[in-house]
C-alpha cells in the first residue's frame, strides 16, 4: 500500500510542496482516493497537484480530530469537490479547542460552519467499527488516555469554561491490506501506546506499520524519556512495527526514536511517497 505525505511540518526534498504545521496523508483504498486529515490551509490544493493528485477526484476524507492544523484545508477541498464525504468523530461537532502559547490562549478549532454549509457531506462516528471494507475506525472512547504529567497546553470548552482537553474527539484509522495492518494516527494525543493496544483488542492484530504524529514536540518536558519509552514499547511488540512519523514529533524525539529503532523509524517530510506495506 502506498502512502503520500501531502502536508507536513518538514519541507519537501524538491521544494515543490508547501510545508506548514499540519498533516495530510493520501492513500488509495479499494480503488478509491482518500485523505487522512487536510493540513492547515488551502495550500492542500497546491500540494495535491504537486503530487499529481486531482483534488476533484477524492472520494473520502477522515479527520483525526478537531484541530485546525488537521482540518484547515477542508474548506478548500469541499469547495472544489462536490461529492467528497468527510468522516469525523461526533465528539468533534461544535468543539472549541485552544492552545496555550506562551501566556496566550489561542483558538485552534476547526471551522465548524462547514458542517452547516455542507450538512450532507459529513458522517459522524460514535463508535469504533468498519466504515469501508478493511477500513476500521478507532474512536477515542475505546482508547485510554494516560496522564503524562506535563503542563497542560491544550484545552477545550465545556459549559462555558476552559478545561484540559480530554481528546474525546480523536479517532485513528486501521487499514487491513492483505496480511498487513497499517495504523494512521493524526497526533496521537491519547498516546501511541494506548492506541496500539486498543487496536490489538478491537481488531485482533498488532499494527505492522504506524503512520502519523506521536505528540512528542520539542517543547515537551522530558521528551527524550518519553520517546525512549515509546521506542521500547514498539520494539518489544511480537513484531516491531515500522514507524513513519513527523508533524508533532519534534526533532529531539525523532533523534531518540531513530537511535532506538534504527531502520524501523522513518521521518516524514512533504511529498514523501512510500510503499509502506512492502518495507517490512
């Protein structure tokens, strides 16, 4: 199975893609073109074209959570593609999200007016299960959320108050490609370890490939220690998976993951295209 990194924080090697803080992954499934997340802006359209993908042909979009760096390109895509459908968690609907940057609380919510303007284009997910043949969605309610003892930087709004985000709006995607199981995670706010364990419980299989952010930014306290814990967990699985990561996986964590996982770790960049299920 081939995955193309359409949008990423790290620039492309050929300079033909717009890099930005965000994530968008393209893949084809049962002959249909899909996106997992849409990046942070309408530059998604230029990046798709740079990858020789026609935005108007997209069949489906899965949004991992309600942050604008994963859903910011959605408006542009809905504008040019009259039939594309969007899958997202019911918990994402109307959810306002905020990020503490320095001493300022910034709104990082997705554009919820799109749900009103395109009501027939959205499919809201309330439980884990298959949405297409071999395509399994894992909702947050089935994934434990371990406290990481970090200073809270991400918030949501509940009953008019700002509270730490519980990431009940986060979903992951598991693709069963023959005997291979590929896990797509947006930021893995509920921790990759927990997502992987839940995927095993609900689908009966450990993932062979993991693609997405690990939520280990450079600003995180003890980020090297947490990266070591993640690497140890993955390498001790019955068959250590191949990890393709980037976006919210910062350079400090990426260095540790590379050191600990060697060839099992690949750092993503804009425009990268890989046959992930053939590299095991």
